[in-house]
C-alpha cells in the first residue's frame, strides 16, 4: 500500500485528534473527541510536541507524538516517544515501523541522542515491536508515577 509520512500542522488537527481519541480508547479511556482535540490543539499552539502522521488512501491512518526531554548522562536532547497508534483497519502493513523510523530520523534532524518510550507490560504487540525496531529494554531502572488526586 502506498503511503507517506508528514509532520502534522494545526490544519491536521481534526485527523490527528480522531486518531488520538482512538488511541486513548485503546488504553481503556472513555472516548472524548472534544477533549482529545483540545489537548492536541494546545500541543500545536504551544509547540510542545511533534506529531507525524502516516497518510494512506488519502487520509491519516496512524500517528506518533514526540515530546522533548533532556538526557542527564548524554547531556543532549532526547525525544519521548509518548504515543504511537495505527488505526485497526491499517495494522499489519508496516506503518508502526515506518513511524518509528521517522522518529529516529527526527532524532538525527534535531541533534537528539535518541528515543525513550514506555508501554504497558500487557501491550504484547508493542513490546515485541519495539525490540524488533532496535529498542533496548531498560532492566536497570524502575519508572514511577506520582499523580495529584
């Protein structure tokens, strides 16, 4: 299947938000297209993330969202691969790998040292995909979250 990958702009908000909403549902969140759209609009307007869309059959069918971090030992910028999603109707066509490869290219284009990601232990497909794409599982660190209640 022919496809292209483009860096999303504000004019791509509706397509990106529709995919982002489905991504959140994948992680057991209630669908809320209005809030998903507002969230991504703020990221675009405040230049807080970079989103790449995979375009196939004339529409966005997948995305990756990257946030800028800084690595303490490398003393360089690093990208957090926060969100990666391909619409269920388009899975198995290599689009996730293509989005990861575009993210790696973005690291080179922005003089970053690499990518960091995390996913749920239960995300069997994702965990296999990341290893296949050259990511190394970090066995040295535990990651913790603290949330305001």
